[in-house]
């Protein structure tokens, strides 16, 4: 039955359910990355730059340090507290990551608390708040913004939008909390600053003094960020390419959330070169229009209400995020790349669809329910699939133990290519005789970004950049060498077009399919061999291995030679030839055991996509 008004459906009881809703949201949030809760972790720059900077530098400089071009007061503040508690003997270093994890969890829960406390008519039906919290906690391919202080800025941006969209509360305390969120949000990053003209426009449209005070709070935080802390960086890609913009939007906000990231990867494959730019643009525009055209049409009929503001703000942030992304342009077409740029817009789009479905009737209500069903489906299907370097990494307690034995050792964060320098180095960012500054300072970070994003030559020997050549020298079989080596017979190829690529990993789930640079940084086994396929006949790949033992193997049929796995047309296989279901096999299922020190042989059967989410060997002709 369609919903004609908020009064048609009983609202949530005032007192019984809010705490249960919040508890369920927190539980779902923690279960998404259980390894973080069990073992603790710093994430990337949170360790290398913020925690290490707070460890070495005076507290005022650490708290108000502008890193990456802007102040992130949540990251600098939480890591400063963690560092000072450890140095003051009040907290063991092994527990330091939990300071930032708990801080991040609080700010991640703030949007949920605003939704639970809201009395908006479109959130009155019983199903709306639970569904909004579920979608907030399960946005596909967004684990990058989970449970660390670096990206609390994105959750605060969602808070700022919700404060802007929701009716101004009556109570003084509730108003003060919302003003505090609006003030702090731009002091954690630039995304909330983009909301200033929107909030100003809403205050003007409503002719509301309370809304004007909210705009003033956001403006005050924005002014402090822009006038005191913000500075441009050379590694951000400010670009305006309509084809890339629309293609990125179609992949991240149509295919992935409504069909799963598998559909996003399929769409991305179809829209990349050698497909013509006009064809890519046409595909993207058609898909976007099919979903967002009706939503926009319906929202504009009542442009003063929540759906219109949520859709407009989400589209603005999505476009601005792409224009200023800290990633290579084509890399952003991959749903699991640059996940932080997906989170805020998709949350706002999800809420807009809920609002439209809850306040519409007839075919519009049905259209909204269909979209919500697809969103739920994608969230559930995507739950098991996560980027390994985000969901697991080195055990922090073990890293601290290694540092206690050798104070020059740098405890590793997640991903393992990031580490914290906790040595007794002087509190200075001055470069040494080799021209290298401390790893916790901006210059080292900029050099690193230029290697990863800009493709510049690596300057620091302490950092190994990921790339298609990594592991090849170690894996190359040379004529006359007796071993130890593996000969892998590749069977079931779709054709003999392109290259075959074989990679060797440690036979444990923590390291299997982990990032190549992370494995090299930890001095763990990683070998890679890539060779053209013969025009006909059998394909055999030789790879050197360190010695007897168990290793996990993956083989890719790279048909277009782009060094990546394209979901729609390329094949994958594993040692042991396990059946591939909704998830990848475990390390033990993809392992081969080498017993001798000479040449060993094994066979791998390739699998190709034979259904929407199904991979299997091709039927023999």
C-alpha cells in the first residue's frame, strides 16, 4: 500500500527503540571490519604521518599541523592524545590504535544518531530509520572510510548535510550539538566546505534565523580552514573531463550500488579504451538518466523538501570529489579504488530514495521501493567482498614487540607499506645529507604520492611502490638453473590472446592476494611472471620460488595486456583448482606444496565469467 503522508504509518515509539537502533548500527559497523576490533590498527597516514608526527613534535604543532594541504583536527587530535598517553605511561603502545578507532567510531555514529533523533515526516514510517541505518552501514565498497580518524571528515560531512536537511530542533542543547558538528566538519577536510553555499541558499529559502546561525557556524569553520590552514598541493588532479566524470558517476552511483561492484567492474570494462569516448559517454548518460532522471523529476516537484536537497548535494559532492581526487583518472573507474570518494554521495542518494519512497504514492512509491530493493541486494551481496589491504594487515602488538627489540624498526600499519617511525629522531623535518626528510613530514608524503599517482621515479630507498614489474626479477626462471622452481601448465584458456600472469603468495589468508608492495615491504614471499601466450598449443609458465614449502598461486589471463583483471572478459585460476563461488578461495584452497629443491609441476584450470556472479571453467567444445 502506498504511503500518502507521514501520519498514515505509525511512528517509532519515542523511548523504546532509539537505543536498540543505535546498538544495531554500531554492531553492524564493527562487524564489517572485525579484525580492526580484535587486533587494533592504524591506517596508512594515520600512523606514518599523524601518529609519528605527534610522537616527535610539540603538541601545538602536532595538533594544528596542516597535512596534505589542510587541517584534519580529528586525525591530529586523536593521534596526539594516543601519543601523549603512551609517552606519559598511561597507555601501552600496543593499545594506542584503539584511541583513534574509538574516536572514529564516535564520529561514524554521529550520522546514525542524527537519523535516530530526527522527527522528519519521511522518517516517521517504521521501516525508514532501520533501512536508513542499514544502508549507511553497508554502502558497497566503502571500507576505506571505516574505523579510523583520517576519514572521519566524510562522516562529519554527512552530518553537516543531515543538519542542513532536517528541521532545526527546538531544544537549546540539540541546536548546540548541531552547531558544533557544522563548525568541526570543515576543520577535518575540504568536503564540508562545499556545503556552505547550499546551506546559505537553504537559509535564504526558508527565511530562517536559526538556519542562518547554522550557516554561520559552517562558515566560521570553513574560514579558519581556508584562511589559516589550507594550501594547494601538487599531487591533486584538478581536471574537468565530462566523459570521465559521467563514466565515474555511472560506475560508482548506478552500477555498483544497484547491481553490486561486480556490475560496476563490468561497466568499467565496457567504458575504458579502446571503446570510443563518445560511446562511453552515451552509455554513462543513459544509465544515469534511467535512474536519476525520474528521481530528479519527482524531487523538483517539491524542491524545498529533503529529497531535492539530498540529491542536489550528493551530485555536487560526487562531481567535486572526482575533480579533486587524489588518484589516477582511470583508476577511479574501479569500484574498489578511491572508496572515500563514493561514500558521502551514495549515502545522500540512498536517503533521498528512502524519502521519495516514504512520501510518494502509486508508481513513484513502487519505483522507490524497487530502487531500495536493489540497494539492499547490492549491500548484502557485497558484504563478503572487501579490499584485503583494508580489512587485514600486520598485527600491531607484534609490530610493537619488534620495535621494542629494535627501536629503529618501524611498526607497520595497514596496509603494510605504511609504517610509523618511532625512533629517537630529533623533532625536525629538515632533510638529511641524502636529501630525504623524516617519513612523518610532508615532503616524504609528497614524494610518495608523486610515485604512486604521478609516476615519477622513486626517490627513497625505504619505500617500494606497487607496479606491474614488482616481483618479476625474483620470479624469473633462467636457463640452466635447476630450481627450486614451479612449472605451471595453464589449461582451459578461452583463447590465446594477450598474456598469462602468474603470482605466488604466502600460503596464509593474511597474505594471500595482499598488495604486492605490502608483501615486499614486509619481506614476505611475492613472485610474479608475465609472458605472452603462444599462438597455439599448451601454455606453461615457470616461476622461481624460495624453496620447498606451501605457496598460494593465482593465474590471470590478461587478454588486453593492461596488467589488471577485467571482470567481463578475462580468466582467473588458482592452484588446486578450487570452485569459485561468491568469494575468492582461501589460501589453503589455492595452495601447492613443493617438496623438492628442483623443478616441480602443477596444473591450473582457468575460470571465466559464465553468469552474473559466477565464474567457472568453459565447457569443452
